[in-house]
């Protein structure tokens, strides 16, 4: 698995914003009711980096991975699932 620093600043920012959202969610119908525990936040960050790393190992140039939202694109989901 690649360290977060290996990815673009845009991906790192997207990842950090999502983890911050999960740690202190706004009062919104689409947000979790409570912030997640630190251990859960660390696991989520690990899982997202793991998926992004799988894409790199499947041939996606690391500089093209610019947000965590890209991990949910159909072709990327397929590549991640095939990797694992």
C-alpha cells in the first residue's frame, strides 16, 4: 500500500476532508449522527488509501487519482475488485 504522501495533493486534500467530515459531521440528513471513533477513522483512511493503491497497481497513473470520489467510478470499482 502506498503512503498518502505518494498521491497528489488533490487526493490527499479530498481524503483529509472526508475524514474530517466523518469525525465531526454537520447537522444534515445525509451525514452520520455522530462523529466516528478515532480507530474507525484510521480504518476508513487506510481502506481508501488501500483502494487507491490497488488502482495504481492495476495501471492507473497515480497523478490521475485526484479525489476519493474517483474510487467509486464503475471502471475503478471493477479494477479494485479484480485486484483484491
